[in-house]
C-alpha cells in the first residue's frame, strides 16, 4: 500500500487535473455549457435514459439534472418522450443536433489534447489513458465510498 505522502501528492495532482479539465471546457462549442456537455456525453455513452437514471449517472441532485435537461431540450440537443413501460416517466434521447454538438466538442477537445501533448510519446499517452481509466473504475461503484 502506498504511503500517506504518496496519497497527499496524488490528491494534489488530481486537483491540478481538475484545473486542466476546466481549461479544456473553455474550448466547448459556443452555447454548450459543461452541464449540457455532461448530459450529452452520458446519453451518448449509455443510450436513452430516464431522468432518474441520468441523475444517478451524473451524480447530481434531481433539481440540477432537471435544469440541465431543460437547457438541452430547449437547444434541441435531446428530446423527451413517454416511457412505453411507465407512461408517468419520460425517456431522454439524443437528437441529431445533440450528436452534432458531441462531434464538434470531441473534435475540439481532441485537437487541444493532441496539440498540448504533442511532445509526449504514444506510450506515455496510452499509459496515462490506461491509468485514468483504472482510477475511474476504482470509483465506479458509488456504494464503496469512504466519506
């Protein structure tokens, strides 16, 4: 097991990664907020979802998820439809305009990453990607939280 000092340094580096992420988000297409981008990403990754499922996957409260969905619907990036299995619920789906936003966002962010990491080896980029995926998977199960 790593020593406390290693975890302290990791905590510091993760905070810095948050700064990098915020910097990257400045390059989002005009009109696409971080919250809307998150909604589009989750729907792209998981497919059509109920609002409750989206709320859980985003890790936000229901009122925040509702605001994010309302914004994305107003922009035409997602649509709500009746859930055929439960007519009281709504299913959220990406629209073609939402997919276009995701494509533009992906193109921009990929370009910035390629530019900023141009002096990194392919092995370094792959190694970082693998470690970030491993880190994320360590936190995928919300029930194992230590708070």
